[in-house]
C-alpha cells in the first residue's frame, strides 16, 4: 500500500478533527447543554407553578376575607333578623361574584333566639340573585350543627378558613368547597360563618394556566378528591353526585395513575409519563401543594415543549460551531498547502542538484524556517557548483594531457616497433657476418664493401637511437607532468571529500533540529500535529541531502582510487621509460663502438686475413650483443604497448571527470 503524502494526511487530519469536534459538540450539547436547558425550563415551570399557587392563594384569601367579614358582622350586629337580612346579602354577593355559590351565618342552638335551636341565615345564588333559604332551619331536618363543615369550625382558628372537602351541591349539581370561620363572642364559640365557593372558577384559572404552558392542569384536595380536571377527558362528578377520587380517576386513566398516586402521597415533584392520551405524546407532570388548603396542583406539559428550546439551541450550536470549524479548516488547509508548496519547491531544487542542475537557486521570501532551509540549500548548491567547476577545469586539463600522452605513446610504440624490425635486420646481418667471417680473407674486397655498408647502417641506427633516446626523455617528462596533474586531481578530490563531510554534518544537524521540532510538536499535543508532519518532512529532506552527499563521496572515492592507480601506473611507466632510456643510451654507446670498430675494419681491410681470428671473435661478440639488443627492443615495444593502454585508460577517466557538471 503506497504511503500517504503529507498533503493527504493534512486533509484527512482536518476532516478527522472536524468530525471529532462535531461529535464532541454533539455529546456536550446532548449531555450537558440540553440537560441544563431542560432544567432551566423546569425551573421556569416551577416558578410558574409557584405563581399559580399564589394566584389561587389570592383567590382563596379573598374568600377567606369575605368569610371573616361575615363572621365579624355577626359579632357586631344586634340579634335582629331584619338587620341580618339587610347587611349580610351584600357581603355574600361580593359585587356579583358568580364563583360564590352562597354563604351565611350559622349560630349555635339558642344563641340567636332563646329556645330556638336552628336559627341560620343562609343565602344561595340563583338565576335572579341571592335567595334566603330556610331549609336548614327545619326542625324535622338532621340539623346543621352536625354537618362536618360546621363541626370543623369549633376548633378552627379565628379569621382563617377551615376548608371542607369537595362536594356537589344537591340543587345546582356544581362541585364546590366551603370556607368555615368560627364566630366567637367574648371568647366563647357562638357559631360559624361560611362561604360556598364553586370550583368552576378555580377550574377556569387552571385551564387558562394549562393553555399558557401548552398543556393542562388538574387539582385534588387534601382528602384525595378531584377538584379540577379537563372536562373533555373525564368528569370529576360521579353519577351519584359524589366527587371522583384520585384512585377512581387512576382506574379510568391508567396512563395517569403514577402522577395521581404521587399527587395523593407527596403532592410535590416531577413525574414523567411515557404517553399522555390527552396530549398524544410523552409528558412531564409538575406537582405542587397549595399550603393553605393542602390542595395539590398538577401541571402536565408535553415533553417536546420542555426540549424544544434545548433542541433549537443544540441545532444553533451545531451549525455555529460547525461553520466555525469549517472556516478554521479552510484557513488551515490553505496555510498547510502554502507550506507544502514551499517544501516541494525546495525538494525540487535538491532533486535538481542531484541531477546536475546547479544553476538554479531558490527564492527566499521570508526569513523563517523554510527560508533558512532554502538559504542552506542555495549555499550547498553554490559550494557544490564551485567544487564541480574546479573538478571540471582540472579534468579538462587532464583530458588534454591524457590525449597528448596517448599520441606520444602511439608514436613511441610505432618507433619501438620500427626499432625492433631494425634489430631483427641487424641480427640477420650479424649472423650473416658471422657466417662469412671464415671467408673474410678470401672475400676481403667484398668484406670491405660489406663493412662499409654495415658502417653506414650502424651509423644510421646510432642516429635513430639518439632520436629514440630524445623521444623517450620527452615521454618521461610528459609522464612526470601527467603524474603531477593526477596528484593535483587527487588533492582536489580530497578537498571535495572534506567539503562533503561539512555537508554531511549540516544534514545531520538539520536532522537533529527536525527531531527536536518533532519532540516539541509531540509536547504540544493535538495542536502541534501539523508542525510534527512538517518536521518529519524536513527530516526526510535532511536524509536525502545526506544520501546525496554519500553518493558524491562514493564518486570522489572512486575518483581518488582511479587517480591513485593512475599515479602508480604513471610511476611504473616512468620507471620503465627511464630504464628504456638507459638501455637505449647503452645501445647507442655500443652502436658507436660498432661504428668505430667498423671504421677500423675499413682502415685495416688489407689486414683482414691477419686479423681473421680476431674478427671471428668480434663477430661472435657482436652476435651476442645484437641478441641482447633485440631482447631490449622487444621489451621496449611491450612497454610502449602497455603505456598506450594506460594512456587510453587515463583519457577515459579524465573524460568521465569532465562529464561531472
């Protein structure tokens, strides 16, 4: 699988950061923000519930105040029936308040009229207004003194309602409750004042409050009887005109049973309903108790209302933070692309140096880390350019010297071959001279002519030998200069090797700096990831620079080895050349001796017969000398051939060095 490029890693990293950030935001919103918003909404509902309780308390306090006023009037008015009938109705009517079903004064037996046990004053609201009822004064009745709403007043506090349980008015069939306040005269209980309040008014308040909270409200009294419930869902009055209890309603509406049970037991808290049939969805039930009456008020709101704001806020946060992350990712992407572009440009420069393009220089826009890297690359390229120029200049000289050496070695080889041929001819002549030495006396005249001819040939050979000697001396000088040039090339190669050591040190230092940068990026954590990628790339570039330096060092090592071999070969060739010069000089000396000898032979041709034996000896010595000379010339020809091959190798090495641009 091919390795991903840094550009691809950065893109994938930014995408991963974006996805991770969105997941974190979603988790925070769902786990913290939404929960806090729901709690805030619940707090708001609790505040509203408290306001509702205060509103109900104000309504109940109004009834309590009105009942207290009636009780106070009973203690202040004289025991006059007509006076009661004039003063009490306006108090009970309360300016035509329709929620007041009735009210009155209920004296103790014989308290108002001696000898009369039942003397109550009760007015009930009808379609035409308040109407005085005498039903409770019927002697045949059960007597109002035994009613619960009356007996509760015996121990009740003054000016404070003792609320009855909910009940249904037998005439109007309307659910209502009664406020009972005791009447005390001179510290003695003398009866009670009551006001009957219809629950329809309370129900209207609760229904309005439920609509304002997009739900509904129910209420039950301290005895667990229902005071209010949405009429469309269930009736709180049984067929026998009794009030429906919470337990009975729980049997009818089983899905509401947990809330009704909690309302009956604790009267406070929040209950969650998985599904509310009235609202058609899951809901929360917020319970609160009214302190004066002990009533429990339950507000039922859809769960969606509780989470609506949280959902909207979550969506807003996701969109806002998502947009911000996208913007930051785009800015980071452009920044990293610019940085990678500059690094790729620097990489191209280094690759150009590796391929031989040392003329190109990087443009330094800023003096930052990339600028310093480009400056180092430019300095490295300039140094390498200077080094290659020096090598090229010296190799060009070496090519010329090698070409001259090759030409000279070829000429020397040709002359050595020619000398070998002449030596072969000399050997043949010497053998012929030796064969005819016995007949010298007989053929004296022919010997004289032959000796003169040989004299001329030997003189010519001596002159040619002098030319060979001069040529070989020139060859020795040329080889000495070539050796000096090769030594200079070896010295330049060693200098270049030292420069490469400096370059390698720079690459190692760059690698160390990149490693330190990677360590600092790791310490920086997530925010330093992009810088760690850049440090890794810089470390790769340093590795490439070091690798290039190693390759150049290998080339220079091969060049030094070739130079050393060339120096050794040139030294060997020069030694052989010096030896050949010495042999040639010796040969020339002997040839001069031959010339002198033949001169004497020519002068003493007439004495050949006398000196035949001496001539025979001289002929033998001459044959051996020519044999040695032939051996020397053959060796000289072989050395010339080897020298020619060496000159070709030096020329090839010089051309390869000259090709390093």
